[in-house]
C-alpha cells in the first residue's frame, strides 16, 4: 500500500505542530521519528527553525576536501 499524503483531518489536527528535518530541511511533524524525505532518524532532533541544508552541505564538503588534502600531503611526505 503506497504512502498517502495526510488527510484534511490530519492537517487540522496537527496544524502548527510541524518542524524541520535537521538533515535535509524538509518540513516534518514534530513527533516524527524519521524524515519521510531523506529517511534520517530525527526523533528528538526536529528543528523549530528551518535549518540551512545548503550551508551544511558546503561545510561538510569542505571538511572532506581538507581531510583528503591532508592525506595526500602525508602520503607525499612518506614517499619523498
């Protein structure tokens, strides 16, 4: 059975009780344990303010690039 969108009754019942996924920034229910968009476990981590997933993505990529550069430099030092 495919997942359905919330009914009008659900929307009325949960009106104003949404938050944001801290990983992908999608709007989710406050009581969600998993984000239906990115499937990250968000239980207890639902953000009240919309996070900036683009800024996080750039920061994460910068850290990965820095680690790769450090590993390359260490390998070159060992070979030299």
